[in-house]
């Protein structure tokens, strides 16, 4: 049996090790501090917040994660 996880990929995230799995406890909240703690530059976030868009664009998607030892068919 597999579990669903939410992945997040901020703008140009590949430069900083993204996409990454978003912890379930912050899925519906402000992820700014989590992004910074996980290597995304605060300066880039602030630049986006001051832009006409007003926020950092991020892609989100849900995916299946196989549990350790699970066989695929």
C-alpha cells in the first residue's frame, strides 16, 4: 500500500534541491520558513513578495510514495 505526499517546487527550485516533500503539518499554512530551512534563499522569496505578483510562485502536486519493502506490480 502506498501513501500520498505533497511535493513542492518553488520558482527555480532546482538550484536549491527542490522539489521536496512538504511536511503534512504545514501543507495548508505559510511555508516560507520551511523553504528557507530547506535551502531556498530568503532574498529570493522577499524579491517575489515585493514584485507585482506579491508571492513566491510554487508548483504543488500529490504523488504516491511506496512504503519500504513494498513490491510494485
